[in-house]
C-alpha cells in the first residue's frame, strides 16, 4: 500500500543512484539532554542509529532523513557494501543540505557497538525477522527507543519477551505497520466502529502468493558479508545467495513467508477495524502447499481461518490476482473492502453501497489514532514519551496471529488457543512450536 508522506521503493533507489536521497537533518544533541522522561530535548531533535541498511532499512532511513528533528549518527549492517552505501547516502545529504565536508555519521559492523553509544537516542531495526527480537531486546536494555520493522518477532515466545523488556525499560516502540498512519484506512476504521455496515461478522483477507525455488547451488559467502553474523541465532546452513537479504522471507528459519510478511499488515488492519486489537482467536485451522525440496520452505499457497470469542471469523488465502489483495469487512448491513496491493498504485476503497463511504463520523466518535506520518509520529513520541500509532502490545498480537496461522497450516489440523496463557491447551506438539532454539553464541541477545 502507498505510504502516506513517504518515498516509495522505486523512487528511493532511483534517488540513491542520483545521490539525492534524504532532505534534512540537524546538529547533534547528546542523549542525556533528552532525560529519558516525558520532557522533549531542548533542541527538539532525536539522534538515530540505523541497524539493517538494505530494503526497508533504506526506505525507512530515507523517511527519517526527511524529518527536520532527526539526526542519523550511525548505520550498521553485517554487509560492508550496505554500510558503505548508507554512509554515502547520509553523507551526501549532509553535504548538500548543511555543507558539511566531514559528515558525523559512522558505520558499524556490530550492532552491539552501535547500542553502546550514549549519544544515540533511538534506533531503526530493519533486519531479517530472525534477528528482530534479539536486537530489540538489546536496544531496549540499552535505553534506546525503537522503530522496528514487522513482524515484531520470529516466534510467539520472542514477541512476549520483547513486550516485557520494552515495558520494563519504558521504551517507545513503533512497529513498522505503516498502514496505521494512512488517513484513508483510518477513515474506514472510524466508519466500521461507527457501525456503517452493522455488526461485523466476517473478514476476508487476500495475500500475495510466494513462488517456490528448488535446488540452488551453495557457494562461499562474498567477502563483504559476515554470513555467520547474518545467520546469528538461526540454524547454520550453507550460503545460498538467493536465501539471503531480500529473499530471506522464503526460508522459515529466517521468517514466516507471505503470512508474516504481508499478513502482518492485513491482520493488523482487521484487528483495528473489528475492535479486536487486544484479542487473539480461540480456534485456528488452515492448510498450505509447501515446496517439495530445497531450502525455500515457506508456503507457496496458503489459506486459514480464525474464530474469536465474539463470533467474528477471519478467512485468509493467498491470491495471484493483485487486484484482489486486501481486507474485506463483512457486516450484517453491508461490506467495505480496503485494497492493500503494494507495490502497485493505490486502488480505491470500495463498499457494498458507495454512500457508506460518504458518512461523516462525528469527531467524538472517531477511534483511529490520528497519525499521517509513521516516522514523524515515532520521533514525536520519543520526545514526549507518548503512545505511538502502533504500540508493541498491539503489534505483538497482530504478529502472533501470523504465527498461529503458520503453526496450524504446518500441522494441518484444527487448533485451540488459550489467549490468556498463550498456549495450545493439551497440545504439546503445537506448543513445541511457540519458540525456536537459538544458536550460540547469539542466544544471549534474546535473554530478558
């Protein structure tokens, strides 16, 4: 889906090639000036470190550079090529906008060294999913505010641990479900809560299908990539270029396929529109087709169903037709469909009766958080200690729905879920999938 107030992927990488990405930054402010309380910094600026400099890391970095109250002091990646590119982009921005011949940004190979800096107030974490929780826990312990890409964590246990640590250290955490800052989606949420389609009974979701690959040759990792650190807590496997960087989502040791990639966005919108942000389902079942061989084991075709205590049902399936990608809310008095077809141009929101979309919800009845820029909202909350558009608690539940779906599809049978205790009652086979072993010596980053 098009991001409000943001640069899209194609535009950003074109600008990187031209050396023009990013539009503003400012002078350095020590982290001690922020006080780690509800008081904003005297300068009103936040010092940011970037961990993960490829793909969404670059896109998020460009949006943070576009804010006057952000200074990027550090970039980190275990691929030296990506560090160099990020340094060039930020440095070019500094030279163009402020005439600095020696930009203050520094590059890092180890994220823990970046976190040791006292002058960094917040971090962007945009690494592969299997590192999200370890880096997030370490950042919260280091006293940093966190903008973390979705999904929140690789497993249900990791997500629960992240929430505990962030709450313990009073850290501002914004999950990268940018749809929360889309004004059109906010309007739909307000309409749904206002009752324009009556009582919501069912939500239908469509996700992109992921293609499967087969046997690709293993090779030696390139010199510029620290493959051991890239793998980190995940099980060791031979290096296959297609399974690293942008394609990691097709390997279940690293991610959760299209379910955690696109499903997090769509399930989060479903939760938001149905008023179920703090609820998890009590029943889940699904089925999927998986590649028959090779390391790329994420589902290629998938469908699942979830039932909640209040009777609402979610039905989700992969769909090759890009025009159908999105979320459809079905009530007893009509329906509304929200297209989520990124990276294609944004399609119009539709309804069973177009007049439903013309209803004006009184300000006193609006429930959607009023943010029109996900990145500036995070920075503002860092300064004030306020609640961001996507809290870690709500983001954790949206992520957990994806994990529940993947577990149900993998086992191929209906599952019961206890939301309060976060277990599958009387089902040790399913409960064994609530977490994954962590490889040494990286496991200590995940300790709470």
